[in-house]
């Protein structure tokens, strides 16, 4: 655990854990507009049910953020939009800070907890506890409505430790409670050199938080590495079934989904895959105001690894439609004919293309500001994200493999 604490303290003292981020840092645009929002979209149907139930009983929500780090789970949970929000409405949030009765953040790292307290400390409805979550008394006190363990937190754990926590939460929580967890995905293209079919042995990677630095800075830093568990679908299923067997029968796995295929944080470092392309930086650029992105560089050149048919098939499929969408956008911007749609174009691609056509047509008429960087490029970022949401198979091919559980009693 000492290495983990050192590594996060280094990241904290780099200044790159400060908000706001944008093109680089912990809070880069990909985290805010791709990863946070994607997780919110996955969680929203369950949260909407929960919020409606709570409102009927005139109750507020209790949120626990396990491995809360800088307390980001609070901002995350209070920035999810309702599914039915007319554009005329400015307050479209599903959960607002005032509808949270209690947010409890638990983390082992004192420095990160201090940062969280500095950001949120004076709010009555928020508390932060320095503790090892494997020793935390989850079954004491009233249960929470939502448990978050975001951004690879349980990759710090062995599967047995995670199983125990899930089992405790399942037994202690009320009907309808939600548990959202993500691990690092075993088959993310970022670390293709680590792919193996040996599922029997737990697989851990030596992880370095090098991506928050520029390329030049990376060369001169001596950063602490720590072990993180990387998992695929089979391992999550195993953890789930073990937790149920131990007595956590109320646990129901509702969703298992990949997040950040091709845009994980280590794409740009190439640290674990010499073929990786700097797609994270390019996606950050798509979402950044007043910055224009070279769309040719966004084309993916996927290099498969032999022996991983299912994983290669998914990556190839995403590459195919990603590149097709970008080729169409380039043609539309240059006022040329778009490439012919291949047979069996998935609905998500057709919808993305239709949205982009409308955006480009409108942007073309706007003579104020920079419509390419303020309208077209962010929309393209969202459409690429939609492609991932529509095509992913929850195999562990993203930087994160997200599991959403609901308690059914
Ligand atoms: C990848 S970070 C995620 C932080 C945060 N959830 C976020 O949204 O950015 C993992 C966090 O888990 C914490 N952590 C790791 N092992 C822990 C343990 N056994 N008990 C408590 N916290 C732990 C680390 O200190 C770190 O803040």
C-alpha cells in the first residue's frame, strides 16, 4: 500500500490533480465529457428509479464514495442530467447537492482526503473518512442508497477482497440500492503487450500515473509504480457469483460495459503498447474550445494480436465505424460526397452521421466565433463516444470495465 500512497502523492504534488484540466491532467476533457458522462448515462435509468422512489417518500439520498480520492464522486453524481430535459431548462440535474442527505467519502490516502476536504469540507452533508476500505465497517450504521467505486478503485484489491465488500453491501443495503464499480479493463488496447489468455492466475499490471505529464516531463520523471488488477468479463462474473454464494444473494448485475476503448489514458504514453496512438489527446482537443483538431490523426490503425479473436473482432468493428464516421465528417467539411455506407451499417453509426450532418449544416451558417471548434468538434467527440456505447460488448476492452449492480430484496 505504501507504493500506492507515494504514487498518488506524487500525482497530487504535480499540480495535475487540480481542477480544471482540459487538454491534460486528471480532469482532462475525456474524463469530463467522455468517461464521467458515459458512466452517468449507464447509471441514469437506475438512478432515476431510485430518485423517484425517494421523492415519493420525501427522502433524500445517501451516497458513499469508496476510494473517493479527491471526492470526485460528489461532483459526478450531481452532474448527471435527467433523461427528459428540454433545452429550455437550465437546471436539468437528476440529483442536486441539496437532494443529497449525506455523502461519505472513504479513502486511505490522507493527502487526497485533505484535498477533498479543502474543496468540500464546509458542507454539512459531506464527510470524508481516512480508512482502508477493506477494514471499513460497511455493515454498521444505516445503509446507503448508492455506492460508487469509480475509476479503477477496486483494481487495487484482490478479487477476494472485492467479493467480501460486495457481499457486505448486498446483505446490508435496502432494496433498490445501486453499486457502481469499475476496474481496469484487461484487454484495453493501451496495454496490448500485457494481454494473456491465462485466466487462472490473477493478472496485475505495474501502473504508473505518467499520463498527467507532457511527453517531455515524462522523460525526466522518476515515478512510483504500483500493482493494479486488470479484469475481463469472466473475472467480473466470477467475483459476482462468489459474492452471491457468500450470502450476497440480493446482488443483481445489471450492466457490464466497456468504457474508453482506444481513448484510455495510456494511449498517449505508448508505455504498454508501441502501436498505441495519441487518441486521448486528440479527443481532449475535440472537446476543447478554440482548438481545432487534425482529423487525419484521429483515424485508428488497429494492430491485432493473434489468438484474441473476440477481442480483435470488437476492436476491428469499432475501428471500422470510427474511421468511417471520420471519413464522412472530413468529406462533409470539404463539401465532397461522403463515402458510401457499407452494408449492415449499425443504427448507432447512422444516427451519429445524421447528427453530424445537421451540426455541420448549421455550423456552416454561423459567422460568429469558431463553429468548427465550438460546435462541430465537440459533437464529433460525443458521436465517437456514442459509437463506443453502441458497439461495446463489456469484454474488458476499455480502460475501464464498469459493473452496475442493483440490490433486489
Ligand atoms: C484510481 S483512484 C480513484 C479515485 C476516485 N474514485 C476518482 O473518481 O477519481 C483509486 C483511489 O482508491 C484509493 N484506495 C486504494 N486502495 C484503497 C484501500 N484499500 N482503502 C481505501 N482507499 C484505497 C486510492 O488512495 C485512490 O484515491
